[in-house]
């Protein structure tokens, strides 16, 4: 499935090993529009860098507030 997500609605975060599912669960519960995530290949190997992208600014801001 292709999803049109503006690049302005993305955030790169570090998630400790074993805690990615908690973040994905939060997104499933709280995001109203489409979202996705992918591993950040610009960070050192096994550093836990992830890029989360959101279709709506509302979901992006809520996520950013929750993770910071």
C-alpha cells in the first residue's frame, strides 16, 4: 500500500532494543490518520534509530509531544 506522507511530518527517534512495539502500539491507539515507520539507516548499526512518518499534522504533533 502506498501512502502519501509529506516529509515535513516525520520525526527520527532512538528507541532502546525491545521497546519498538510500545511505540507502535501507541500509534495504533492514538493516530487518526495513516502513519508508518522505518529503520533509520543513517544511524550507526544497531543504534535503535527509527523514522516515524505521519499523514496528519495532528498525529505528528501528538507523537512528538508524547516522545519528548
